[in-house]
C-alpha cells in the first residue's frame, strides 16, 4: 500500500507529489490583460495555453498542474459600483482549473466539476460568480474554456449588467491575472493573448468609392458595412475605446457632385449623443478634402459618426478614417 499526500492514479500511472515539488507562479506571471477605460458592456480576456502535445497536456494536469485565474480593480471613482465590482473580484480569490474540476480560494461563486478531462471543442462554463451587493446582483465574473488538440482556450468575461440603465460604469484599472501550478518535472505550456479587456483602437481603413447609403463599422476584427437609407445618417463605428486622453478624428473624403448646402460631420458616443466633436456645414466643390475633428471627452467611447450630406444622394465618398 502506498500512502502519500497528493497521490493520484490516472491512466494506470501513480503520481506521488507534495507541495515542495510544485512550481507556482503569482501576480500574472504567465499572462495578464488590463483595462483603464470605463466600461459597462461585457468585456473579455481571451487567452490560450498551448502544450507540446496532447500527452503533455494530460501529464501536466494529471500530475497536479493547474491554470490559475484571478482579477482585481483598483483606483478610479469612489462609487458604489466600483466598490461592488472590486469586492466581487476580491471575494472570488484565486480560481484553479485542474484535471477533474475547478475550485476557488474565496467565498464567491461555486466550485465545478468541469476540468481538463471534461473539456470539449465548445465553450463550457468552468466558473461563475455574481455580486451580492444590492443593485449590482447581475454583475458577473465568468470563465469558460474549450480544447482543440493540445490547445486550451480560456475566456474570462467581466459583466456589468443592465447596460448602465441603473448602475454606473466601472472605471479605474481592471486587471485579469493568469498563473500556474505545475509539477517540477512537467514543462509549462505557452500562453498567448488573443483578446484583451481593453480593445485596441481600430486601424485606419481605406474605403474605395464608399457611397452614402452603406453604414461602416468596426466589429473588433475587421471593417463591415450595414445598410441605412437617406442622403445622410449615422454610421455605426462599433466602439472605439480611446480612454481619458485628447484625441482627434481625421476624415479624408471626396465630393463627387455639387453640394449646395455642404457636408456636416459629427462624432457621437451613442446613437443619440452626447456629441464628442463636430464640424459646421462644409460647402466645397467636387474634389478631395480632409477634415480634422478634435474630440473633447473623458473616458468616453466613440460609437457613431453622423454624416449630413445636403446635396445629391451619391455626392460623397469616405476614403479614410483615422483616430489619433
């Protein structure tokens, strides 16, 4: 009979281990993602752990290896919303994704039986916790995972629910930390971020012969178009997360035909405002032009560009939109 703390039998192998034989990292040594812009929509930190092979992944976990996740929120405004979300993350503690289940060191949320051996090619919830503070009970911290061969993809989603209809946005610095525990003889997997909590500013886009009548927006990966009617209107740009800093939007455009009353550009946070920057009606003959719009705001997100073209329906193209 074998008696040893930490023994485990997996696929015919007996692993005997103790705490001293594990290499444990902390403070997000393996991967991190941070956000400093205010937010109230779900945001996600998505990362992968890539093992040398499927047997290497199996050995990592069957030997007591764990992928550990945690988070915190510091700084920002002194609001009940910020206190609640910081408290949620603190009360979760550290989450340990292991061979046969997922556990946490804190009191928020519940342990699950979804671990490495339960993963499939589709996302499964491995951990979830919600705030217990009145008014903020729909705020959530959610972790999902899937596996493809020797690659595990984790999705950590922070949710400030109700879309700011009741509670405030979360601000300050929000950070997601990834660490690991591994048996000292098993190699560490390779960690890579594929989705950040702070979305990058979309790159400049060149639009060839883009006519009014087709909306343009950034979906987080590429530019897309969606239809809307009229000789002018709101172009949904997706969400451009700029943060609390001065910025300008530069628009290169071409007037194709005479425009009696001119063209107006207005940058908005949402469909109905507030306005973050605008031009007056610009009355120019056919040709190529550039307009620079200073954006005056604090930690707002750009959502829409209003274009008012008071001439012919096909009198304008947008050639390049950049934000600096």
